[in-house]
C-alpha cells in the first residue's frame, strides 16, 4: 500500500522540516523526493509543474500539489484533523504566529545560519544585521513563552511546529538559546511529543519510497 503523501524537499531546508515534522507528529508515513539544489532540480520544468515557485517544500496528496510550508501545514491540519486549533479564534491566532514567524523570526535565523555554514558569503555588517533581526525575534518569542506553555491555546498546534523549525536551526547560526529559558523549555515540550523526530531523522539525504 502506497503512502498517502509524498514530500518533495531538501534535508537542509527548514521549511521542508516543518512539513516533515508535522507528518511525523501526525503518524503519517510519507514518500520523499530529494530535490538537489546544486543540480538545479528545483528549476527543472517537471518540478516547476509541481511547484511554480521553484522552491521546497512541495506536498502531493495523490491528487494535488501544495506549496509554501505554512499553507501546507494548514492543509495537513485540515486533512488529518490534528493540530489545527479548536475555534475560529485559535485558528486566527495560529495564522498570526506563522505570519509573524515568516516575517520576523525565520529570516534572521535562517539567513544567519546560511552565512555561518559558508553556503553564502556577505559582508560582516550584513550578517550582523540578520543576526540582530534573529535576536529581536527570539526576544519577542521569549516574552510569550516565558508565560505560556504553547503558542496558541492549551496544547500544540501547527503554529508551534512552524516556529519550532526556526528555533531548531538557531544554534547552527550561532544563536545561544540558553539565554532564552522560556523558548528552551517550550522546545523540550515539542521534542517530547509522540512522533517527534529531529530534522536529520525526518529528512533523508536521498529520495525514499
């Protein structure tokens, strides 16, 4: 019996990890297609037919291809009935956190990580600017998680998965999470959820049936 979902992505991609983590937490086994950026596979016509943006991740459910990690998480929450929020208000707050993350937290962390790993080069002032953005985002997140167990409501939601994927990669960029006890405690709660797996465990370095 074939898997319900196929995930197209790259093992270095934080947005791909968001989706892989959601599938793992939902107990949904998935086929995986590795997209090799170095070979330009994300720009091949056959892949662009699936993902018009030439990015990862892309999720296929047997009928449709879905793109952009926040949108995919919302789709999976609806499709599985898990982690999507209990009320219209909670769902609005979930979107609010994901939009904020995309705008204010993820860019500073992910871009600093890219420079720290030597994948891209930039002047020190540029790197310092992104690092400052990441620290500012972490400070806002700490202000909330220092007082709340989860981002929305009384349990984990796709907002937590979206934001966790950014925090998970923060040490790679040189961010010291020990300065943020609320975030660190919350991350441990995420990691204690049934089905949790690290990026390395969720995303292989090659395609997997």
